């Protein structure tokens, strides 16, 4: 069904531990804006276990990624956009940079 909020996804990424705080801030701003869409984050294998747990508490979905998958040497944002194309269970995916904030 087009427009079904369960088939739509906000997606960001956390490739380094420094990205985690930014991604969580984005997540909180999305929730304060009362989004009805799922919130997801691509999580690098470089993220520490404690920070991965914090991401798990904030986001609806975590997608693990391996640095080796980025064989073309793309930027993190470019890689996230390409990875989003592999998520066939969602009709619409919007990739957000973790430095973005939503203001309602």
C-alpha cells in the first residue's frame, strides 16, 4: 500500500564512534517531530559495543555493514544511498546525513 508508514524508512549511518552521537541526535529530533516512519541506522563494525547498544535503544532498525563492502571507496553518504537500494522490503527510503536535525 502506497503511503503505508511501515513501508517507509528514514535511514542514516554511523561509521565511526564520532558518528553515533550525531545519529542519535538526529534520531531524537525525528521522534520529537513525531515521525510515523521507521528510523534506521547503518552501523559499521568499527562502532564499539556500548555505542552500538545506544543506537539499538534509539533506532527501530540497525543494519550492520562491513567496511570491506565499500570496494569502490565511496563516501559514507554515497555508500548509505547505495545500500538503501538493497532494502527491498521498503517502498520509500530517505537517507539523511547524521549531522542533520529536524525542527518542528
